[in-house]
C-alpha cells in the first residue's frame, strides 16, 4: 500500500520514477556520456510533468551523474579515464581485503553456495547472450564476497561505488563483449580460491580480472 501525504504524494512518486528511469538509462549507457537531455524529454517518456523531472535532475546532479546545463536541461556526465582507474583501484582493494577476511574467519564455505548459483546464472546468461542478466550476476558475485566479509565499512564503500562500477561494467561489456567469457572464467577461479582458502590465489586472479578491465576500458 502506498502512503499518500496530501497533495504532495503523487509528486513524490513521479519524482522517484523520473530519478530511477533516468539513472538506469545513464548507468546502462542508453543515455550516452556527453548527451544532452531535457526535462521535457523525460517527462514525455514517462507521461508526467516537468516539475518531478526537475527534482530528479537535481538529485542526479548531486550524485555526479548529470551536469545541469540550463534551467530545463542537463548533460550526462562522462566518467573520465582517471576516474575509471580510481574506481577500479578502490574496488580491487576493497574486495581483496574482504576476501582475505572471509577466508581468515572461515566463512568461505558459507558463501560458496551463493557464488555457485551466481556462476550458474552467468553461464546461462552467457549462453543466451543475455547482456543485462550477465552484468547483474557479475555485480552480485563481487558484492556477495564483500558482504560475506561482515565488514560494514567495506559494504558501505562498495555501495558508494556502485553507480560508477555499474557504468563501467556496461561500458566494458558493450564495447568488448568477448570479455564476458573471460570474466566468467575468472569468476570461477575466484570462487575456487575462496573455497580453498587461498588468499594469495584470490588476490592474483582478482588482479588479473581487474587488469583486463583496465586494458579494455583504455582501448575503448
């Protein structure tokens, strides 16, 4: 049941719809970096007024996904090469530390079933050329390792990197779809290293995994 707060309730709902709709399009790459978008464009797509879209644009600007270009328009903010490298570097550091904690705490066996399920989902998505399904399972795989560390700070940092990391995933796999298979094979190796309690091996494979992303993103 939706709780309505007087006359403002429909506006709140419309603003959230506009926010989620635009954010999803930016992260997926449907709205390309550098593209100009208008409040009217999004309003027409959703069948709503411009006021809630304006609210959504302000929120996305704070999150650095949009740069407000005029009173009624905005530009999709590109991720610079330097920013991409920063995101990848932080993501590797957080996950490597998380995996080490999972192994040292003896929690590898607990997360193994979840990783197996996610690997199966990725295999199915790969076979069906299901791009969105593959990206979703890719994110879930790495997030599962961080969550299994039971380190709330690591989880918080991972959440803060999510928007940028997902944009990079979409950019990578759309630009170099052949890397989906490579990524999947490396995921299998990561899961095996975690199950075996091999911290050094996990770090090595993760470094190789990230190196592929650095190289491909640099070539796009």
